[in-house]
């Protein structure tokens, strides 16, 4: 005879009566499950343990006071601190100098960077201005010589700083020769003045750049960091080898 079995209100299978003890021993069926077959009147399900009590396996023995499994000790992540004997030493970065020295270093470093930038800009501006002044002077000289209707060859020689030959000067009128001498003198004076201004401005720029570089180098030395070993427990610091 086949018997129907249910667990928590849902059918879990239908097995022959003679197989029930083995199913209980194997755990397929539980004593708390219910069964029903056609010989039972109505739809009254009964507990499996009430009929096959002899086939229910005894509960597994519970071990009391079992020792915990051995724990494996992990190797420390770094060398042990000799100061406290508990923490480990890990690599860290810290400033070489004290706090006030580091502050002074940053005070020197930041203005020095700005000073070098300003020095380069002034030097670049001086070179650009000198080029523009020279171009303006040469343009004015050419205009003055062209007004006297001088030949292009003589105008080019005068602007380039060359002296026209005696034959070229002899072919000129007194007014043209006077214009050539005046333009040569003006060009010489203008070039000397522009050169002196460029030298002075360039020298000032170089002084600013060099001074700012020295200050920045000193500031960098004050804010430099070094590698040390710091304890994770007591925060003691030792030099890194």
C-alpha cells in the first residue's frame, strides 16, 4: 500500500509502507512529517513519528566543551617596534625639518616661484620692446631719407649702419648729404640708448631670476620629506635603513 506524505501542508511524495523505516533513517522523511492513505477515514493526516516511532533515528550526540580550533598566528606586516614591543613599524613620509622651518620653507618657496615667473616675463618683454623700438627707429630713418629722394641703395646702407662710398656721396646734393649725416647720428644714438636700456632691464630681470631661484632652492630644502619607520601602536619614529 502506498502512503502519501506531506510536510508543512504540502505533499512531498508517495512511498510504499515497507520503505518508510529506511526513509526515516536516511532523513528523506522526518518524524514531524504527516501521512495519509485510503484506509484512513476522511482527510485526517497523522504524524509519521506516531506510527513509526521505532524507526526514528536517535538525536546526534552534542559535544560539550569541545576545544576551539587552533588559530594560526599571522606573521607581522613589518618589524616589531622596540619601544612598545606591540606595534609594527611601517614606512611613512615626514618632513626633515621641524614645523617652523617647514613654514619658513613654504614662505620662501611660493614667492620664489612667482619671482622667477615675473623675471622671465620682464626679460621677454624687454627683448620684445627692444625689437619694436629698433624697427620704429629704422622706419623713421627711412621716411626721412626717402623725403630727400635718396637712392634706395644709399638708404639701405645707411639704415644697415654702413657708410656710403665717396662716389655715392659726391653724387648727392648738400641737403641730401646733410640728411645722411643726421640720420646716421640719430641711428647711432638711438641704438646706443636702446641697447643700454635693454642691458639694464635684462640685468634686473636676471638678478630677480637668480635671487628667486636661490630662495626657492632654500625653501625646497626646508620642506623636503624623508622616509621613516613609524610604529602603528605608539607612533614612535625611527630612521628607515
